C-alpha cells in the first residue's frame, strides 16, 4: 500500500494537466457523482477520499453532504495543492500520504470513497486499514476502470485515439505516435476482492457495471499529459499543431468506456 515514489513523481508533474482533464471531460464528474450517490442519504461525519487527486470527488461529496467532513488522502503534494485551492473554505482536511500513513490509521470515518484510484492499492492491506478506520455500519464505495477489473479486462475501451493520432502524425510527416509507456495493469480479481473484504468484516451491498459513450478526443487529451507524446523532441509549435489536428479528426467520434462500481458495508461490531 505504500505509494510508489516513481508514480508519485509522475503525478506531481502531471497534476495541473490531470486537473484540467478532470474538469474538461464529463466522464470524471460522472464517476465521482456515482460514487457519492452510493452513500446513504443520512450520511454524516468524516469521509475518507482515497487517492483524492485534485479534489473532484470531495467537491461532489461536500455538495451532496455539506455537514460531512472530507478527508483527502493523496500522496502527491502537487495534487493536494490544487485540491486545497478548490476546497478553500470547505470542511476538508488534507493528508499528503498513502492509505498506509500513520495519521490515516488514527482516523475514524463514516465512509470511504475512491474514484479512479482503488486500482493503485493491494486489496488485502487496504481493507485491513479500512477496517480500523471505518466505524461499524459504515460504508466503502469505489470504482474500477475496465482494465483493472477481471470481468471487463478483455474489453476494448479507449482505443479510438490510435487511428486519430496516426492519421494526424502521417499528415504532418511525423513517425507514428509512441505507444503509452504504461505497464500492463494487473486486473483485480473477484476472488481477491471478496476474500479481502470478508476477511476484514465488509460485505458487498451493490455492484454495477456502467457503460458510457465518451469522446475519442478524451483519449487523445489524456495522452497529452506526457509532454514527450506523440513524438519525443517535437518543437512546441509543431506539437501544438499536430495535437490540434488530432482534436479536429476526433470531433464527433465516440467510443465505449466501461467501469464498475462497488459499495461495501462494515459489519456492526
């Protein structure tokens, strides 16, 4: 569960770009709202936002439950800096650490939420910590992108950028765009999820697969967080021109994006 320092450095560099993407594309607010909507209508108290990023999900939480306190747990100080500005004056607390942080274990919360971040955690130690933090009867709500969940890992989502990027690079006389340098994700398995949750006193209340049509341009935009994409060493103006062409070619094109959300409840003592 300890945050990978290399990944923290990556997201430090990408924090402003990631925040812009989260605000630009409706899929991110939609995912956050769906997680918050799983929580009980009478929720009160502290809510842990795991891998809180720049604070989007906590914004929705406090909008829906203004009497709650959002506790943002995020290992990237750059992300938390953005979140502090977004949530200025709101009932929020900020912890620059992972779920393994000592300060986290000292908390008591009515719920925990995680949007687009639970795949970073090993399930068994995560639920072990949550069993210490979440009060009896409390809830844990999170989602997993398609490629991080075994039931959906074989689906082809967010691939439309490839044809768009290749066509734009070809027109500009550039080599084909580099493939993203992300390691292949290891999907969470149902057995691991159920065993980890049961072992630490949580039961599954709700599971739902969401299928959303999203713009192909979102996939292109996501990749632009890497300043070396699509071609390393490209002059700034040339890069801007080829990215603008990709955006134009992607206009009106949609593709499927699949995610699965879960709601667990801790046993009543």
